[in-house]
């Protein structure tokens, strides 16, 4: 899994639900890129158009927190 917080998330979704925050782009390890978003309850999700996928919360928190490197931005 990797994330890129500087990449344009809007390539993967044209909408963002109210209260959600777009952070960048994520690949959950399946080669399918999507927008990395955070809900108001601090849950991280992958958004592809209208499709919402859950992510490994611990792994994403480590990546967002900078504890793991290697995002191909």
C-alpha cells in the first residue's frame, strides 16, 4: 500500500461528501488507484467515483503520520 498526499485526488472522484476531507491518492495494494479521503470520524477510505472502499486503518494512519515512506508521487 502507498499514498501520495501531494497528488490530485480529483482524478479519481468528482464528488466529496459533506464533512469529508480529501488527502491525496492511495493504492491499497491492488494497483487500483483512488482518492484517499477522511470522514469526520477520522476513518480513512478510498474513493473511486461513487465507489467507496474501506482501508486498513492502522496502515493508513502509519503512512499519513509519516512512519512509513515510499509513496511514488
